[in-house]
C-alpha cells in the first residue's frame, strides 16, 4: 500500500532535525457550498537540516519518530520548472 504524500510550505525550522509544514487543502462549506481553504500544520523529519522557511516540499508518511512527528521530508519542489502563462505581446 503506497504511503500518503502531501505538498506544503515550511513555516518553521527552529527545531533540530524537524521542520513544521503548512499544508493547504480545499473543503466545501456545508451551508454555502463554496470551497474554502483549510490549513493544517505537520511536523516532519529533516535529518540534515537542509530545508528553510519558505521552501515548498513534499512530505511522506512514515513510522512514528516522536510523539508528534510521523512524517518525513522527501524533496524540495522546484518552482522554476513551472511554466508561466504566455505573454500577450
């Protein structure tokens, strides 16, 4: 069975070997039927301390490493490869 993977942004790197990731998802409002943004924070393992605040990363589920840490950072998402919309000129 494949492990869950989430994409988010590093919001804290102050702990040793741990980063805090903010993951955004869209949820449908029960009454108004609009999609709203919902954020959740995850603590993820970063062995080498190579990820800094503002980095977009992919995290993967793993065995419990501590009380709150059950995710591991897999890789940094490269934003330069994302194609920009064509210019109108």
